[in-house]
C-alpha cells in the first residue's frame, strides 16, 4: 500500500462539467487511484439565503455542476468501473433546499403539463451540525424546527453515455448520472459500465440527506468534500449501475413511468442472481420477489429511479466483480490509516 | 377491561367473501371488539403441492377469499374505522408461491398486453418454521435453499367501496383492499374511511413474508390465524388508508402508473402533516421530502400501491385520530393478558 | 321483417342506473329487438345554465345516469352482444360542458395528486341546431363564437362486469362503460362480451360532439333520443369491446397508463386479424403497424381509452361475428322504412 | 423569385449524422433556401432482403442516419425555424420493415424490462409502385398480399438540443427528432425552436407509410428524395415542435408515459390558441377539448409522441409565425414552376 495514488482535485469556478460526455477530462487517473474532491451543490453555490430564488439566480444549463470528468487509463467500452465512496462530508455548515417552479412530484411540470400556475417558490436554509451529525429543518411560515440525522450522499455519479450522446447533469440513465438515491453513501461501491475510452467519470450533487422519492425535487443540497477510489474491471459489462455495500447488492433502473424503473431494477437483480449465483432464472425471480427491498430514489428527474436491494446473506456465497468491493474497502482502510 | 368483547370467527368453506362490498355481513360487531379470525390463503387453499397449477386448480372469481365482512355498529359514511393487528400467525407449517400466466411485474399481462407467450408456470412450496420464525426457499430447478425471516402480514384489508361499487378482492384502492404492503403487520393500526353503513370490513391474503413490489405477483401465501381489534372514529374522514405504528405514520396510494400511487401517498402525507401537526403546507412538503421513506407495496395488482412513511419523532408531538392507536395497543395488551 | 320487435323506453327520474352490474333490469328483451331510448346527460340534467356548477348541483354517485340495464334473453357468459346504433339524436336544443374541480387531463386530479388549487369551475352552454347539424361554442370570457359540426355519440355503453364486480357508470373497462370514444356513433355495431346471464346492457352519456382525448374531462353533453338494435352471438367470446362500421374494424383498450390502453387495443387488433383473417400473428403485427389508425378516446376517466381502427378493404374478405353488422344494418333499414 | 436559392445535397457514405447536436454542419444555408436532399433509410440501407436481420447487419449507434445538419445563417437561441416540406419521394422501388429484438410496443423492451425471450426477428420487403402510389405488403408466413396507399413522410426532423446536450437520432423530444408522425408529410411546415447558433437542422428516416403508433417499432422504411425550404422567424420562441398545414395547426409532445405526451401537445395547443388567437385560456381549453384530433405518432421510441391537431376553420382568422406557412407555400410553388 506504499504506492497508494492519492489525487486531490478542487475545481476552479470555470472548471465544472454540466454534462455527462462532451467534456474534456480534468485529469487522467490510474485504476486504483484515490480521489479527494470538492463538489459544489446543485445550484452551483448560488442559493445562499432565503432571498436567492433559483429562478432568479440560476440559469440553464448551469445546474448540477459535476466534478470531473476523470479519464481512467485503460478503460474501454465493455469494461466496468468500480467507484468506492470512502467518505462524503459536507463542506459547509449549511445546506439548502427549495421549491422550483414546475419541478417536483406534487406539481405540474414541463412534461406533466397542466394549466396550473406554479407553486410558490420558497427557499429553506438547513443548518448542519457536523459534530452532532444532524441537519436542522426550520419552517419558513411557522416556528416548527427539528433535527434530522445527517446522512450524506451523492445525487450524481456517472460516466459518458453510449451512442455518441451527451446528457445534461440533471439526467439519470443507464450511464448513472442524477440518480438521487440515498444508497450512494460512504462505504458502498458503485459499478458503472464503460461506454467510451477513459470512461470519463464525474460526480456531484451532494445531499446532507434526502427522503425516498425526493418529492419536492430538491434534497438538502450541500457542497461536499468526498473521497472516492476508482477501479477498473476489465472485460465485464454492466448494463445499468449497480451498488454493493458490505451487506447488500443493489441494482438501479431509471425510466418513466416509474413502474419501468422498477422493472429494470428488478429484472437486473433477477438476471444478476441467476447469472452470478447459479440459480435458474425463475428460481431467482421467486427468491428476489420474496427477499428484495425496492427503495425509490427519485420521482422528479427526467427519468425516475428505483433501486432493487438484496441482502447478501440470502444468496450463495459468491463474490462479484472480482471481489472489487472487498479490495476497495481495503484501499479505503489503507488510505485512512495514512491520514 | 372486564368487558373485552372477543369474537372468534372461522369461515365455513362457503362463507368467504370474494369482493369488497356486495356481500352480506357474516357478523355484527361493536366498536372495540376483538376478532379472532382464520383467513385462507389467496388460492383458497387449493395450491398444496408443486403439481397444483393455479391455472388448473383455481377459477375466477374465486381467488383471494376474504374473511368477513363484519358490520361495525354505528359506522356511517364520513367516519373512520381503526383496525389494529394484535397478531398474525401462519395457520400451517407451509406456504406457497407461484408464477401465474400473464400476471406479475416482469411479464406481459392482460393490461400490459404483448405478443409473448406466458412465462412458465411454477409452484414453490415454502416450509415455515413457526418456532424459528423462518420460511425456507427451496429452488425448483437447482439445489439452493435458504431460510428467510418470517414476517407475517395481511395483503388484504378493506371496507365496502363508495359510489355503489363492488370490487374484486384482488383490487387495492381508496377503500383499502389488496394493497399487498408488508407494513400491514402485527402491532400497527390501519385507518379506513367508511363508505357505507356498517363499514363492512374484511381481511385475508396472509403472507408469511413478501418483498417490496411483489415482483412475480405472488408472495409467500399462507393461511393465517389473526387477531384484530376494530374501533370506530366518529365524524372524521379518511380519503385513503393510513397506517400507524408505535414509531411511524404512514399513508397509502393505489393507482397506475406507479408515480400516481407515489403522488397520492406523498400528497396525503404532506396534507396530513399540515392539517394535524400545524405546519404550513409548503413547510410540510419540504419536511416530508427530506424525511420520508417510500416503500413500494406492489407493482402487480390492478392498481399499484406505494406507501409514504414518516417517523413520528420528527413531527410535533400530536396524537392523531383521537389517540386510537395508543388505546388499541392497550386493548391488545388486555387481550393478551386475558389469554 | 313483419315481426320487428320495437320497444320504447324512457326512464322515470328514479329509474336510472348509476352502475354497471348491481342493478335490476328495467326490461327483458329478445335478441334482435329494436330499442328506442331516451338517455339523460352525464349531469342527470342538473346543469342547465352557467350558474349551475357541478360541484354544487351534482352529487356522487349520481353522475352519468344509464338507461337500462336491459336483460337480453338467452345471453350467457361466453357469448357476445352486438349493439347496433341506428340513430343518436340530441333531445334538446342545448348541451353543456364544464370544467370540474380536480378532473381532466390538464389539471391535478385525485389520482395525479398535487398541491395545486383546482382550476376555476366554469360552465359553457352550447346551442344545438339540429337542422343545420351544428353546435355553437360561445366564449365565456370573450366574444368569440363558432359553429362546430354536430357529431352525436354515446360516451357510455356497457354490460355487467365479470368477477362479481359492480362498477360506477364513470368507469371504462373490458365490459365497455364510459369509453368516451367518438367512434360510438350512428351506423356502427359494438361487440361486448357477456359476463352474466342476460348481459345487462345499458347506455348513456350522449355527446353532441367530442374531441379526441376529451381533455377538459367533459364533452358537449346532451340528452339523447337513440335507437339501437341488440343482438346476441352465441358461443363466441369478446375480451374487450370491439366496434364495426361499414368500412372499419375497431378494437378498444381501457387502462392506465395510456400506453397500456394503446397496447391492449393494438394487441386485440393483431390477434383478431390473425385469428379471423388467417394471417400469421407476426404478419398481422406488421400489417396492423403500417395500416392502423389509433384515435385516442379519453385521457381523463378512471381508465384511459384508446382505439385501434383498421380499414376492412386492407384485410381478406371475411365477415366477422357471423355477419352481425350487415344483418343489423338490414334490421335498421327495416326499422326506418316502418317509421 | 429570380433569386431562389436551391442547394442539392446528397451525403457521401461517411457524411451522415447520427445525433442531434454534436456534429459539424455539412453546409451553411441562408433563410429561405430550398434544399434538395437524399435521405437514407433508418437502417442506413443495410437491410435489403429478408435475410438481412437488423441484429446482424446494423450496429449501434449507426442507426437512423440524418442528412445534415445544416447551419442556418442568423439563427440564434430564441428564434424559430420554419421547415416546409415541398416533396418527399421514395428513392427506390422498395422499402423495408422488420421486427427488432426487444423493441416495439407489443414486446418487452430494454425499459419495459421483462423475463421473456425476444419475439422472432423477421424482415418484410415492401414493393413500392411510385406511379400507382402504393406499397405492397406481402405476408412472410402466408400468401396474403395487399396494396396500401403510399403516404411518404419523414420520421425524423430536428435541430440541436438545448442544455449542451447531444441526442441520438433515435430520440424525439422538444428539439424534434425521431417523432415518427405521419403528419410530417409534403405540404406542411414544421416550426422548431432554435437552441444553438445556426440551429443545425437535419432530417431522415423516410417512411413510405406508417400507421399511428408504429406498433412494431418500424414503419415502411425508405430512402427518400426530398425537397424542403428552410426559413427563419426571428425573435419568436417555440417550446415544442409545431406543424402547420393549409387546413390545420398542430402541436407535438414527446414524453413517457404516453399521457404526458398527450398532455404536452394539448397544453401547447390550448396556450397557443389562447396566446395567438385571443381566447381566454379556459375558453381555449373548452374549444380545444371539443374540436381537437389527437393522432398518436409513436409508442415505441425513447419518448412516445402525440399530436394535437386543430382545424383552422374553427379558430379566429389569424396567421401565425408571420404567415410563414403561406409564404413558404409560395416559395414551393416558385420552385416547382422553375423545374
């Protein structure tokens, strides 16, 4: 572990990426590299008080800035990237949430088009106590306040898309992107299929916490200091992002309507359990049906995202993706012991 | 508590209900009554071995038999029923699951109509160990077997629908019904709006356990011995079924597409938090967005069902529905101490 | 034709049906009978001026009154009813449309639940000129007025549902019901699968005209004087309502999301063309893909409805359902010549 | 009209575009220019016989080749492009359709993920008779054959997307693209909002004919010789593609689920009628509800597309987009008279 490659990268203001694909890499890294990165919040840090309305201070397409992309040496289409989250820590003592006109699950939107006026636009500043690990909700139109647990996560992690596409950083799809799942937390490894040479991985959209579904469209948005390890698994494909924790295997699906996101995630889990754990596909269908959790990630983005989550203890003892998660856990431990 | 009214009811074979509404009550009960009931499994007990295919041994509409309905004295439209689950225990040492032709989330169905042949029809018999609290999955086309925790629940609990309707016991909707949510377990209270005199509540469809979404369409189906307490809250409406546990408030939505089920449950939670806990509706929208869990119930029934689940500890200290849940917990304790 | 059985039926105010199924028949008829019926408008005639708001003058479940049901002698489950529309004529010189709070395609609804206030509730009275065959739109908040062609149709035609169900007259489903398709006009024959003895057919919800999709939720609603012939096809099933005109075969699907309604109608057409016209199913898939029209019926009711419409001239020369349509056309001609 | 600018462009094999955005223009044109273009079929001409299976002869992303993009001088974000179709003529005497594994409305797909095997992959070669204006369907597994009217159209017409995105030529969205609507025929003008300097307009995906919905996913695909006129309307926005014919105004929506595509198109029509024709928005909602047609374009692409179609004769006499359609009709006439 003497040769742990640690790269720190804090983007200059003009150095953020606003898309997946279509952007020059900010750095080239070797598989196994540890990245210490700063990520801005989804509003590019422009919403700082209750007076900063998104519709006034932000401007398309400059939303959801991504840190990266990083060019991973040796990554080619058909390989899989393994991104391990060592730590995700809020960079400031506040975070922000808002309503955004014509965005969210309980409002007319540009695609669920209706004749209503937009809901009122309101900003909530959340106070973060990084020591107590809490974030404080304070009502805007009343006095009620409450501390919720801080549970930091990245809303966005992705690689360049296939098929020559360049997608907005607001999009979740098979390349990852703006999945907005609380499952993308410290301690997990996310697998992403590589579509272009170098993979071009980036991340952003830190949330101090988020409910399932992200109903109003905006989580507790926070700039983050994060540490990730990026590894490469040669010659193994990954059609949709997968997540591994010490205890669970997870698959993701991003689509509309929401049942299609559910279907993708469930079908991915059934075929994974069948292909890698040796069960017949219908046996896998049965076991997954009775054992799976299906946490909703978001029902607000351009695609909705759903997770299928399976406890490892209920599956045959098999290590997936060449034991990448265990290996990356060791790298993370080595990194922490160096600090 | 000396006057605890306990009624035991085990339906004769011809005494099951196959619908919500449209059926004569099997008994009249007073609010506060304790019911000890037997419920048959969703196949009316006809699938007992791997050779009993649903398509051969079952026949529409004789699926998902309901125990009840019970006429609750004094219940009128505009009131709310509170049904507390004291216990839910498998009545046999086995349970069953199957694939059913053109039914389930990962297959063409009668409404997601396609040109595929149905998937193969296979039956799995699950062994239940009521002492160890486990249910054993055994592969049909391989040797893999595993014990999953037994987590008994009722897939179905409902009242007669509004608008003169009579609905199949396979339907989940605003009257409750076949919601297929693992949240309907022992220890919770379910609130159901009353649509007709006497409410006409019934239950069935026991599951030894079920994953979220019930992907293949069939859980670990089991006959149950269950104890419930049925109470009445006068003059308070309940548009969609709500569930209260010691720790959480939950709302439900049943609709297609799945995002509409999500929207109903989330909007119900936002307006509940606003109406009963004193938050402005947009403050409630914000708090729910960051704090809520959204467990999927089913993505296979005639309507899909989604839950919104909010921890009480994050809300102002308010008891809802006249403290019905706490009171019913006490009735349950009194019942158990009598046994 | 001397024995043409003609039955006139004009419901008394308390004689309407508000459901499909669950209602005693108003009359028993023999197959081949001609029915002269009056149907009230969907608001039971209660919205008569711009001041009559639906939310004030109407009350659930007393919406969409049905004339019937009629018990068809000899009809049994597994048979198909053929209902031919001889004529559909507005009974008054006015019709009405409105917005209804939380109902329609471009507004939040009870199932697409949102936090918006309802859109304003407005009534439009349309003047009908039965001689010129026009209906006049008059702006409420401006002066613009225009005559549109009168194209009378019935929004609702259905039989009692299967599976012991009773459904509101506002529901479209496999039993027919509130399909709201402009294709249900004079000159067509509608085929409906029989689910219960006597079929129990009823109709209502006349529209002087309607656009495709019925966006605001309410067409140009009119009481009607209609003449239909009801025939019975023994031993032939019909899973979803089908419509035949002199020039076209049509299938219907009613479901949510809208693509499922589309899928049902298209799959029904492909399998119909394959089963009755002798094409291989994939050849039928190809021919239908290139030749079909897919007029949307409604995107507002509890299920959305879509039609698949195929010109007969592009199919092998085959008469379907025992030439029922041609035979009923002759009955209609005989009826008219008697008048 | 002496100065009619006519540009002929026939792409070399390596000169096609496979995306909207992200491609260098093949030519710069002035507003008002007439373009004579050749477009390849959606399979890049590689499926030429019943033995050429798409899964074998085609390769992602090299599907749906676009002719263009053309840089329109002076076009800036906030302007609108007006593209008039003078003529669309099949370039060969045959066209092709196929089933494609896991693509289409009546099959499991990558997003409506299921456990079925794909449907069989079959190719149909259609014979075109350009003199008789017919295309001949010939069964593959039977003898039935029939001539359908040739009704040439372009499945694809689009500009570079907003928000820095690059999208596959298979995608329909607010920038136009793969809308697959039969309404894009000779004689109409399509309005497209400009998102980037020069607009970067391209077209392709000719269909000798197509049914509504394009159920199997593939129309009667044909290389085309087409003539278009491209004009520019300065300072007027267009959020979604609109189409004008001599008789109708049309709006489009592309989204999933299908009801959202319907909603977008209908809301666009209501707000258009309100903004440009002086009706109050709720009066427009009423008039559109009763008068509109809603032809489905496709229910198979990455977004589904729906049209709202309104007869001009039912609207106040107003010319939209600076009478662009009428002016372009005159240019087309001048072009034809020169030939």
